[in-house]
C-alpha cells in the first residue's frame, strides 16, 4: 500500500521541482519519487559499462572472489557500512 510523505522545501527548490514536473507532464510527487529512486540506484548499483570494466580486470576479480570467500568463512575484520 502506498505511503504518504510530507516534505518541506524552500520556495526555490519547490519551483525547480514544479517546473520540471510540468515540463515532463507528470505530478510533482511522481517526479520526486522517480528522481529519488533513480539516484539511489545510481549510488547503490553498478551500471553495465562499469561492471564490464570490473570483470575485465582479472586481478580485481580474483581479489573480489577471495574477499567473498573470506566473508563467508567470517575470516578477517569487517567494517559496518554507513
């Protein structure tokens, strides 16, 4: 079920969002939701080009696999992501 979120925006930010929503012919809520989701995906996930670059580096892939094995074995010191 959809949830309601209340936000406070300064006038300039509101006008920027409202103008972009109008130009794209969608609601302000849809614009903000879509932009936020896209930004989170951009930050949290690697795109296809970057992934191909990672896989092209054998040394890096080898180290990633070793790190994954160590994590499964709970070997080493782990730092909590913030």
